[in-house]
């Protein structure tokens, strides 16, 4: 069992990259961690055998039965889950017309529906204890789309909409949900073992497709972001009394988010008159900062 003063983390996709770094940072902070990956052996090779603070489990987030069993095993072992890190995912970086409907389905099964499966399984325990932190690992591609990101960015945009909505739903139970938007980090995300490109080639896209693949290949293992520092940052966010709903990680992520904000503002102003012209006679003036949903 974990000590009363330590937190219990549940981390998915922890056999490599950001997941490994986050789990290690939590362990270094003195917390207990449920470390999950598709293959339990891949986790134990990195972190060693289980002990009083490490608990390794096999977990394919696309399988709801495995998700429910893993969460129950974690609760049986530690009695609570304080911090959920939905990290499991991968990038399909292919042009839309060079991708199939199956490519889109599989991308969403992992990045969106898998994340929802785990969140749905963990929330009852967090509600019961009236506390919890949820970190959903999105990407700067969850707020800024671009060529070759049609499927990946769409999945991460979905994660962002889901998390932003969820944050308002669970705040009353003492649960905080945060979207994490990493830029380019030095992981194997762009390696052939992780990233997927288009399923078939179309001549009209040959030049741009080759150019984009060359760009990603050149960035692999040369990214500015340090996974260990991101892990330490999440520990700091877990300590924050009022963590952000959206948090960008890395100088490149900040620059891209700032560019998106400026672009949105400029486009809004350019088309403001036409936007306002669509109102009817109904007099609706929402309070400043209030969304259309409430």
C-alpha cells in the first residue's frame, strides 16, 4: 500500500517516451505509480519488478474490458487513484486522401475512445474520494492543424473538446482536468515504430507527401523538448491548487499557440460584420466570458 501522504498515479502508454518520463518523475517525487502499457514486460524492463510503489499492468486502452480490469486492480492494490495520465496514443501523419477510413477509425480508437474508456473507468473512484487530477496528453496539434495532420490533429482536437467540457462537469467534485499540449519532444514519436503515414500514394500529392515525410524524419530525435522535464512539470501541476485547463509544453508549442490566437483574432475581426449580421430579433447578450453552453 502507498503511504497516506503520497499520491497514486495511473499512467497509460508508459513503456516509452513521455509516458516513461512522467511515470519516473512521479516515482522520483515519492508517489506510487500504476504503470501500464500494451505489454507489461516492456514496462518491467524499464522500471524493474513491482514493489510497494510500482505496480505494472498490461493495458490496451482500446479494449474496455482490459481498462476496467486494470483500474480495478489499481484500486485493489492502492485503494485510490489521485492522478490519471492519459498518455497512450500515436500519430498518423499522412495526407487525408492518402489515408483510409480504417486509418481514421484506428487513430480514434486509441487517441480518443481509448482515452475516454480509461477516464470513464477512473472517474467513479475520484468522485467518491472527492478529489483527483486528470492530465490528458494532447499535442500542439490539438489546437493547430496542418498538412499531414488530418487524422492525428482531428483526434487531438477531439481530446481537447472532451477535456475542456469534462473539466466543467467534474470541478464540483474536486477533480481537475488539464489538457497537455506538448510541442516536439525527443521521443520515438516520429520513429517508424510509432508514427504512421499514408496507406497509399496519390500522384498529385507525391511532392508534398515526400517533403512532409522528410521533414518529420529530420526532426526525429532532434526535438527540443526534454521528456524528463515535462514529467517534472506534470508533478508541479499536480501540486498546483488551481491547475490550468490547457497547458502548452515547450517554446515551440507556445509560439504555435500564440500564432493560433493571433490568427483567430485577426479572422474574427475581418469577418465580424458578417458574423453579427446573422443574428435575428431575439435579444441574447451572454455575460462576458460565458460560453454559449451555459
